[in-house]
């Protein structure tokens, strides 16, 4: 599980007049695995949400799937 996140910008308002910045969270659960002596990886699934500080935007949320395979 990851802690809540925030995004802050040096220029708080875009050239279009929109306020920049957001907050959100990611909840993940996963596993690591070893396929062969030289091939390992990890996989996780979860849910995430990000909300802009600009009130005209709806939150973005959804299912997350992450994974990688590493050759040693």
C-alpha cells in the first residue's frame, strides 16, 4: 500500500487559467515470483484515485494492474 500522494507545481495556475495540483491514493496488493534461476518478476493489482484541486474536474479512479519480469 502506498501513502496518499499530492502533486504541487511551481506555477500554480496554467496558461488556460486552471489551478494545478492534485491529491490521491493507490491501494495495491501483489507478489514476487521466480520463473527460472535468471527470470524473476512481480505483479500487483489494486485501486487508485486522483482528484484535481480544480473543482471543474471529476476524480479519476479505477482498477490498477502492474507487473514486470526481470532477466538477471
